[in-house]
């Protein structure tokens, strides 16, 4: 038997030993004595209340099995919710990216800032040298990673957080909302109040639970945003922009540093630390280093983390949608096509 299993069982063995000591002291206090004959007859008895002995012995194991089943079911539901959160964020992206939020910083088809994704596979750089015989549209494309911190990025992240709120714990686990981010909680509270009968006071307990859910989602969720720009026609590389002949550069805005192609695809990856049930979460966390039958550790259990008041397990999902934003007024052209 593994040493880790023995170490984890020591507290229960101590409780069992203490129970025997207390029972012994209680028997001596009432001047009783063991009657082994009666105990043997009770063990052989097959009628009446003697049947409860097997029930008492198997009940703890049955409860743990049921709790583990509930925990696995919760993780399956949480994976579905994380998938939906990624889709909700992607749907929000295809709406907000073409929107006009800030005419100077985030006009239509623009968001925050972006750079080439160093982790993206199969990056195909375009040929921008007009003297190259292969100059022009080619197969493949580039994947860019969008930097967070802009108003549009915040709207997209909020869509994911709102979708994840139902699976977040409503009890206080130490998470708190920042002072500048109470709006989603207020929206949920107002929605709840509007659906209750008129004259009903604002339920403070419901409001507190909603804020706990959103605070946990905010601290335990990461949203990554990428987009893919093809090298094929009709759009040239994002790193170049050529005005057609006869177009005055002073009268029309050229290609912006944070502008996306109007038909690019956006991929949203949502990573969320799901809160486990207290009992199964603690048990799985303590046994995360117990080796399997082949001697290797359980990689799934090793992902469980102890965050003080809650045990968490990481889940992630991705969703990809096309922007289909506003086609630019000034057409993107290769120098060769002018």
C-alpha cells in the first residue's frame, strides 16, 4: 500500500482509536462489562434491528460514492457552461469589434492592439516585396494575439463572466469585486427585482450571492482573444497598405495599427477554475499524488488546486466566429494591382 494512502488515513485511524478509548471509559463509568456471548449471538442474529449493522458499515462508503458521482456530474455540466461562455464571448466579439466605440482609439473594425501570436502553428508570412515573382495573394495566413485592456475587450470579457456566473459558488470564498466593476452585479440584481412581485424589497441575500458569483468568476477566469488574417484575396497583409491611384491620403483614413480585416475570424479561449464540492474536492486534492496501477501519478487529480476556501479544477474551451464587419471605404490593394 502506498505511503501517501497510509498518511491520508492516519487521521481516520486516530478517530477510530479515540472512539474505542471513549467507549472503554464509558463502559467502566457505568460499571458494565463485555459479554462476548451476547455479542456473538447478536452477530448471528438475522432478524430485526441487527440488519442495521451492515447498513451502518456501508453507509459512509455509499455516501462517498454518491458525492463523487455528483462531483463528476458537476464537472460535466461545468464543461458545457465553459463551452457556452466561449461562444458567448465570441458572439460578443463579432458584434463589438465592428462597432464604433471610440472614433480615435477603437473605430469600426478596430480593437485594442495586437501582435503576432508566438504559439500559433503554421504561420505563413505574406510576400510584401513587389520584386518577388510570387508577390501577391498566397495560401495560408497569420494568427494575431489581441492585447487586453480596451473597452471592447472588457465588453467581450463581461459576456464570458456572465455566462460562467451560474456555476460559480454563491458563498463567500474570499473573492471580491473591484470598485470599478459592480455594473454586472447591479444588472442582475435589477433584473431579479423586476421579475419579483411589486412592493417586494430588494433581497440582500440574493444580491450578495450574485456579487459572490461574479467576483469568483472575475478572479478565476482568463479570456484570450486571437484572430486569423488570410493571405488570400481580397485582403492584403495587415502590415501593408497601399492607396489606389488618385486617392488623396489626407482626405481618407489609411489602414490603422489596430484594425482587423473585415472578414477575419476571431477565436476566443476561456479558461476557468471550477470550484469543486468541499468534500470530494478535499479528498481528491489530498490523493492527487497517489500513483495509479501502472505507477504513474494521476494527471487529472494533479490539476486540482487548494485556494484556501475552495478547491478548483481548470477547464477551458474555445469558439471561433467570423467578424463580417464593415468593409473599408478605401480598398486594400497590392502595389502590383494598381
